[in-house]
């Protein structure tokens, strides 16, 4: 079964009932297993609107959690260093999310493809609100 790790932009759309929600429901029928990582869980939880807690819990319970360990930390740090040497600043959270996807052999679904320039990660563009 193929795997896709869902970035925060996709999760926000799903939580708010935007088109990503219907796209997510069809993943398993197409043989794609959806995953999240703790970084995205934190980002979503931090930005919840009043009354969204229960819906967010249900959303996260529907996905597997990609591990973040030493290997993912080393990979994220290597990416940040490599891009910094080229004059490009990458965010720690984005690099950890990408490393989590790489660690489970998943593509990465996001609305912000420019945040993930790592060639090693297959990035799927899921435009926000579309």
C-alpha cells in the first residue's frame, strides 16, 4: 500500500471541511494509507478555533503517526545545513515533516510545495481550499 504524509495545510483544509476532506476519504479506496507526524499535530492543535477540539481528535485518530527519531533529526538537520550553504533558509518544522515522510517511505501532501525543496521527498501539491 502506498503512503502519503499529510502536511498541516492539508489537515487544516480537512478539519475545516474544505475540498481536502473529500480527497482524503478516497485515499484508502485507491490503496493509499494516510499518515501524519507530531509536528503537524502540534501546528494544528495550536491553531484550533473554539469548538474544534473534538473534530481534530477524530481527524487525527483516522491516521497513522510517523515516527520522529534520531535518524529523522539527522536528516532534517542535514537538509537545513545543505540549503543554508546555498543561501536558502528552511524551517525546522518543515524539515522534520519531510524527514518523517522519508522515514516511512511516503510522499508528502502539502499546499506549500516551495517549503519542501528536498529532491529526496516526493511532494504532492494539494492546493489549499481546492
